[in-house]
C-alpha cells in the first residue's frame, strides 16, 4: 500500500466516525493540549485506533484526534504530535498532516513549546512564526514524489502565510500579549542544545528553537495547505539562564499560559477558517 492509499484509508476511518469536513487543523504542542477539551460537539479518537498513525510516548501529548467546532469553524485538533526523536520515520511524523489534507482541510495551525533565543523574549511569551530554519537533517519530501500529493520541488518562499501571521498577531494584541514575530529553528533532539549551539543559532538569525513543526509545515505546503505557526516560549535556551533545562519546565510553562493560549486559539481559528 503506497502513501496515497494509506492516507485514504486513515481519512476513511475518520470520516466513518465523523463525516464533517474540517476547514482548519490544529497541532497542539507540549503542555498545550488542554485546548482540545474546549472544542464544541467533539468526536475524539485515539491515534492508536486510526490506521497507519503512530502512537506518542512523550509527556504532555495525549495522542488523540478531536473533531468539532470552534465558533462556526469545523476543526480537527491533534492533541499531541508524533516526534522524529522518538525514532519514527519522518514520513510517519507528518502523516497526520497529510491525512488532514485528505479530509479536506485547507489550513493548518502548528503550535509548539520552544526555547527562547531572542533576549527580548521571556518564558510564557508567544511568538508568531514568520519563517523557519531546518537543521533537523531530514526533509519529509525525500524519496519518490507522488504527484497526486504535491509537486516534486515545492516553493517555500512563504511557508507561514502572511495573512495568517496577521490573524495571530491581532489575536495576541486583543488578549493583551506582546505580538512577537520570529524565526523558528528545528533540531532533531531529544537532547537540549549546548550553549555554543545556541550562540550559533542566534548568529543564524533564529529567535526560538525546538524539535518539531518544520516537517509538518513542509508537508502541509507540499499538499497546498495554508500554514500558521505559533511558539510558546517555555524557557530561555541553554546559556541564557542559570538553571538546567528540563521537560518539566516546558509543561509547567504550558500550564501557566493555558488560559491565554486557549483564548488566542478561540479567537484565531474562526478567522483562519474564513
């Protein structure tokens, strides 16, 4: 069974459980999964039950797909994501995004917890992603291309839709938050970065660093979806703060900002759908 057929089988399973067509998909990053509990008229299913989905083994990721409504917008919320550092093939990492397109999804909002490189950022700030740097060492489009999914050489001049950036920035302003816009740099993980690596990334022009998002954004653009990206700055990167970095700090920051995060997504998603 080729990739196109696997996408169709997974989409068919989801359609059988809930025939609604999601206009917008949302991937919730580490510690940010509680937004899925606010979705109206929900239909929830475990990743483990959807054909060809891999399970998730990282704290802060519930590994569920929730279909429902945010305002008038029909939405597919991925409550957790599959990470490359867990040992999965990169094609499996982006498979949920491809299935979203197979369901008829047109727009994708990717969220993550990230380390802050920009010295103006503070833990708990949110950054609208305006561009990315891929230092993961992998690309989800490597290998034979299926023209039914997208072109062999997709343009990435504007991965993160400028109009969608404006929607997120306006939402941040409405809830009284700084509307940072910056460059997200992705590494494979799972170890955190060294101070020397952080200095290198800052010199390259990155404002935040994490271990996700970029492969999903590339796959989504390959399939013609419009993409928005949002980073929750969970901690200052290595060498910028006195204490050691831990995943627990990431989850604690997510807990502290969840109210504003939920308010922002509740405002933004209907606008992304329209």
